[in-house]
C-alpha cells in the first residue's frame, strides 16, 4: 500500500479523502441504520452489545464517552444498566456522551433515548476528540474504529481522555478463523448484505463498503498490539459468534 493512500473497503484512495467518503456512507444510511443493523445481523448485534455491557459492568456516577456512537444504542444500554445498579444501591446517576463525526447519525437516534437528562450528543472526530484530558471512566467504540482513517492516533486520543484507571472497550467485526464458518459468512456478506441494503435502504455501494471494510480490518492480535502501543495495559479480547465480532478491552493505568 502506498503511504499516501488508504483502504476504503477494497479500494485504495488518497488518505485525505477517506473521512469524507466514510461520512457520505453514513449520511446515506443514517435514516435506516437501526433497521438495517437488525436485518443484516438477524438482531445478533443486540446480543453482542449486551455482552459488551455485561463486561463493562456500568456503575452509578461513571462517565461514558461512546465514540462513533451513531444513534446511541450502546450509550443507552450503558445508562440503563448503571441506573438499575443505582436504584438498588443508591448514588448519583451515570452520564453518557455520544460522540460521532456524522450529525445525521446523531439526529437519527434523537427520539430513541428515553432518559435525556444524562445523555449528550457531541459531533466530533475520533482522531481529535472534543473532550479534555482524563475526563471519562469508560470509553466505548462499537463498529466504528474500522471507519477511522488513522486508528492509531484515535487510540491515543482514547487514552488521553480516559481517567487513570479508566477502561477502553472496542467492539468490532472480525473474520472468523473456522474455514466453513468463513465460507458461509463470506457468501452471506458479499451476496446478500448489499441486496438487503438495496431492498430496505435503496443503497448498494454503502453496504458493499461496510462488508469490504470488515475484511480489511487487522487481526485480533495485530489490533490488540495497536491498543498496547497507545499506552493501554492488560489488553485482551473475546470473540463473539465464532469470531464474527470481537470485543477488545484495555486499562489506562
Ligand atoms: C457502523 S456505525 C456504528 C454506530 C454505533 N456505534 C452502533 O454500534 O450502532 C459507525 C459510526 O462511526 C461513525 N464514524 C466514522 N468515522 C468516524 C470518526 N472518525 N470519528 C467519529 N465517528 C466516526 C459514523 O458516522 C457512524 O455513525
């Protein structure tokens, strides 16, 4: 790969174009994003997000930044779980900031959030987060990091905004190792997902990009090393659904 180019799905494009191209993808799918998520994954993304929240174990008073948070699905689940603990044990409510580069995605989620008091939406780039140093207890990014142009600099930003003792959780698609599962998964992704995208959202190219970008994402071991390179300790990961998705985590110590 040329130093001045970067992957955009299976295409190589100039580095400076990626941000705009990714923005166009999510502009086109924003209105149908949640419906498509359910249709493409048969609702399994909900299970992966719930498993992620169980691993985080949200607590009252905690401050979450959900980067590339889109319509706010994960932040909503975080607050709900923290509130359930608060009702049992008392304390202050948790707070969540949904940060996304795309205002259309943030707007698409605005009606879904029931308790609007402890949740804020902020338009911002993962590579240059609009938050001060050492301000968050938990930082999540679900199905967002693979869209970021410079992932290493985004991980360094995540480290900067987390408090000492804060935790990072990255949920991302990955490629299953099992040959048979990979065959089924490839057939499904390349033959059906763009068709479902066309049927439900009138979009083929955006969903083609989403499928291709998953295949270009680094392996679990490589991505874990990138997390460590940004300063995180005790980095580990867990595969979901045979490795179709992976949850990575690390601590700022
Ligand atoms: C596949 S969606 C995931 C949304 C949500 N996290 C979820 O799990 O449903 C990816 C999101 O990443 C956002 N995104 C892409 N590049 C970004 C960047 N550089 N900084 C912040 N958000 C970004 C997109 O606008 C989009 O909302």
